[in-house]
C-alpha cells in the first residue's frame, strides 16, 4: 500500500491530493508524520512546506462550511469507479480561483446544515461520571 491520501469535499465532490504519509525527510532523517505533497504537472514543481500549506489553506477556505474528509487512494478507487469526482491537478487551479462568497463568519454559521449541528452538539446537561 502506498499510504497516499487526499482531502475530499463531500458536497462538491472535489478531491485534492495531499501526498503520501511520510515519517522521514528525503535524506532519511526522522520527522513527525506528515503529508509529502504531490508533483504539479502544470508547473513541474513539488509544493511542499509553506507553499503546500498555502495551497491547502486556500482549498479549505474555498470549501469552508462543507463536509471535508481525509481519505486514502483505496477509498477513491472504490467510491469513484466512474471518475465522477473533480480532481485538482495543479496548484494554479486552486490558487487562481476567486473566493466567492467572501468569508463572512455570521453567514458561514447560518449555512451550517442542521444535521451537522446536531452531530456536533454537546448536551446541555452533563451528567456526572458513574
């Protein structure tokens, strides 16, 4: 298994690769678990470090308020046999997209679906442990 992962926006059916889970640098030094990123075929660059963080940050802003999942390659192969998802293939595809509507925290709160609110709700009355 390659341990390659993606972030997927469930309602938009948009997928962006975050790369293989790695626990060492390219030189073989140990590092905490992290995502290795992916090669951008348009620019032939490998977004990593801060540039990868900026790319992921922009993608998350574009999909704020949506249900997001982190899934392995194997999940996508089963869930999308007909290639019905939109796969991000270049950083420019994310970075050049306008953020519409512009972030508005009050509006973003109002747009959270009721079923999500229910799943995240903390009971008002916390019972003591038995």
